[in-house]
């Protein structure tokens, strides 16, 4: 990962997230991150996974979540992209399936599925709401219980669905999010 490839103006937004995490850590408070996108199917799911992996890699105790303003399903293309990056993923159920996601043999798998941002498994207070898409950011002006709202928007990979660039763009977006989440957690002391 090349952190120097992240544009300076982008680092400004990412640094806000790093500061939130650092302040929580310095105050011995739980680090709770909820990545929010409209459908909780692609960008917010990628963000949750990669933030959790980055937190574990840098030994930062953090709990990462995701949710949407609508419930749909964890998009199959996003799931397949994560599998190409080496994640072990098992599916349970058909409609809005739940996925058990594990990134290495020593990590505990966690369950991912599309849900509302205020679902009972997500934190209800003291968390940062990271808005990963413009639609959710603009149409959800109030996120109940969030301590800090941080817009870190990503272009939707669904724009490339059913095109020859589909797999490449899903992987590109996933890796971009991975790089940025590793940058965020690399700054935590």
C-alpha cells in the first residue's frame, strides 16, 4: 500500500477519523466505528471489513460496524471481490444472506449482512458515523447516537456492474478503501 498515493485533501478527511480514534484510545474509551451508506451493500461493507483488519493489524482495539438508510443485501460482487483478496467467506441464507467473514486463521470471523445503521447489533451511542456515500451523507442529516460524523465518500462500484470492468473496479474500490483504512490506523500511537 502506498500512502503517498493518497491525495493531500483526502488525507485531511482521513485524519479526522484518525484523530477520533486516537482521542478514544487516549481516554481508554471504546473505539466504535459505524460505516454508513445508502444500501449497506458495497462501500460501507468494504469499509467495515478493511477498517477491522487494519485495526487488528496495528493492534488497535476497535469495533467496526456498517449500516444503511435502507436494507438490501451484501452485494455478491463485493463479496466475491473480498474473496479475491483472500478472505474466507461463508454464506447462510438466501434473502439478505448473512456472511461469516474471516481474514486469517487466527482471527475470529464476524457476521456481515445488509442492515439499517441503527440495527440492534450496531452501537447506539459514542460512535463515529463515517458516511461512505454522498446520498446517505446528504439524505441522512441526523444519525442518532453518533458522537462524530465524518464524511469519507467513495464512488459506487455498482456503476460498473455488468460491464467488462466490473471485477477490476470492485477490486480497485476495495483496495482504495483498504489503503485508506490502513493509513488511518497507521497513525494511531
